[in-house]
C-alpha cells in the first residue's frame, strides 16, 4: 500500500530535481552569455572611442594645416 504512494512521490521528487538542475544550468549559460555580451560591448565602445580620437586628431591636423 505505502509502495503505491512512495514510488510516485519519488518519481515526482526526481523529476523536480532534474528540472531544477536544467534550470540552474540554463541560468549559468545565460549568465555567461550576458558576460560575453557585456565584454563585447566594452570592446566595441573602446574601439569607437579610439577611432573618434584618431579622427579628431586627424581633423585638428587638417585644420592646422589649412591655417598655415
């Protein structure tokens, strides 16, 4: 009698643990993906800033050259 109650309960428990494990794995995957996106964004911002500085310096040189 108890066996009929315990086996389904154990199955529910095991299914729940597996689901929780999958959720935690997905959560970790998403966290890593977010970290990668953040790093890529920082790299792109740095590249844009560097290009801006180069273009600004180039434009200043052109302006100075024109005034000579």
